[in-house]
C-alpha cells in the first residue's frame, strides 16, 4: 500500500523486502550522498564504523568502513536494491559531492578512512541507465584532493566546487575557501579569482616590496634612502615591525573582502541565474557559520559579496541556528535545509530559504528525530527524501531510516499514479503488456521495471 501523500507532513517509510535480492534496506551510514528523479532515489557511498572496533584495531589490520556502493530506492514499489556497478568506481566516498544531471550522477572529491589520509579530486560519472562508472579526463587548474566540499551545476554547463577539507603532510587538517569550476564540454578546470581580491593582493605585494627595498637601502653605507619615513624611520627594528604590521593590516583587509577566507567544510551551495550562495558550514568541531548572513558569488563579475537574509517574522528565532553537517535541497528558487549540528546541539528542524530575496521561513514540521551527516534529495515533482545519518551525538549512532515529505502540491498526474499504486498493490509483478492494456502511460510503467541484470 502506498504511503499517504499528505503535503507538508513527514512520513517514515518501511521499505518492503526486495523479491529479487532479499534486501530490505542498506546498512546504516553517514557521510553519503543522495540524488533523485521521479522514479528512483540513489544513495552513493558513505561510511559506518564502530568506535569500539576502531579502538581495538591492531597495526596492520585491514579495516575499511567506507561503502563503495550505490543503492537504488524504487519510489513506486517501495523497494531498495543494491546496484551492480561496472567500470572503475570511486572508492573514496565519504563526504563526497554528487548531483544528478539527466541520466548521469556526477561526483567529486571524497575521503577514505582514516579521514583525510587519502582524498580525491577527480570528477566521476555514473550512468543510471547502463550502471557504468567513468572518470572524466579533466585538465587545467584542478582543485586540491579533498572532502566535505560542496558542488553545483550552473547553466547545465559549469560544475562549481567550493571549499572542503584536506589533510596536509604534517597531519593537520586544512580548510579552504577555493572556488573552482570545470566546463563539462571542454573538461578544463579553472580557479575562480575575485578581481577585487587579486587587486588587493597585488597592491599588498607592491607595498611590501617598496618597504623591503627601503629597509634594505638604509642598511647600505653609501646609499641615500628617500623612503625612510615610509619604511619606518632610521630605527632598524622599527622599520621591520612597521613593515610586518602593514602587511598584516592588508591581510586582514583582504580577509574582510573575501568571504569565508578561513575556509569551510560540510556546507552547501545553491544557485539562481546570477549567483552562487553558500549555506552554512564551518571548520573545526565547534566552529560553525551563521545563516542570517550569506556569502554569495556573482557569475558576471566573479566577485564575492556578503548578503543579509531576512528572518521569519512568525518565528521567535527568525533565522536557523548556525550549523554544518545539514542537508540542503533546491527546487527552482526554493531551498530547504534539514538537521545538522553546531558542535553542541543536533537539530531536527526544516527551513525554507527563498531566492533571490533571501527570505527564511521555518516549516511547522520537523524530522522524526535529530540528524546530522544525513543526506537528502528532491524529486522534480517536489517530494523530498531524507536518508541515513547520525541521530545521536553522544554515541555516534547511525541510522538507515528513510523519510519522505511532499513540499509542493503534487500534480494531477502524480496524484493519479499514487492512487493506482494504492488500488493495485500487485502492480510490480504485472507485465508491461498487462499495464499497457490497462492504459497506463509508458512513462509510469518505466518507473516500475528495470533491468534485473544490474541488481546484485
């Protein structure tokens, strides 16, 4: 029996046993990705580990808690299936980025275990029709290998990647604020540089060179220094200190002019026709970014800007609490975020942000439980699915729960299809000929049937 289509209400789904594979659902996980069309929800990668098991590990133990797999949820039949994959699949799938474009799942980045010991900077595609992986032969100014970044497809041409985390040779974690894009036609990467920032850096370099030259000249025995005042006078120590202080001021000014210069991790990117918007994120465990101000990048000018959003006048908080590890989905100019945490508190709330006026609205409904490191996807028809994640910050307990909420009134077509599923529960076992004889359009029949050879 199909679950109710109550708009604005969360439904916790109970998938049926798959008659072909005997699967009920994927294993509990976090750090995975989800994408969806109107027929299927796909879950890519992720991780599950037992902290106690890690503590008991001995040197040389081969332990890999990262999932190198894709699961497919048939929305019409309420069935999960693990997909048999062809080609060379990415194995660094924890905190990777993914999106669905036509029949292609596109992924970037990701980490293995231990986190950051190995990361990825390649673009991979997975054809949901042929179930084949391919690595794109990209060139140009590639991003660093990293994980926890965000990605978005702009004008169906450029893939933009922002931020993320990587481990440097010293063992420290480095968060970056780099923005790159790659053309899916030429497959050439380029780093997006803010002209304002570049001009500031050039002026800073020139100023430092002038002061260093003046500082060096006054140490010479026979050289007359016309720039002693600019360099800090005749006191050697004073000249050096002034030089350092001035450069520091320039760097602080540069940081102010370039949003999120400290880097960002586990944030999201959304977009409209003119801009990218960074939603949430943070760096260290308890460092999170607010959501009342939003950092935005203009395609036309390649410049960053800090924008102020508008709070919900009907909610006492007005704005979502600062957070990372949340989910973020978009349909047209509506953006929805769920869950996440700020280092102290895990959230179960759902908020909508309307672009481009940046108006926040708190939804009356909440997730069934608090969640972070979960994944969500929006169907073109306007239904959001939320899968997996960590539901308890104290014991790091993960879940395989699957939830659904219609955020828009379904079309008449979708409503009719839902009723057919409700009144013909055996529809999944019927042949295409039988379904066509009933007058069911082929576009809906295709939601029921798939090539059984691609299922494990």
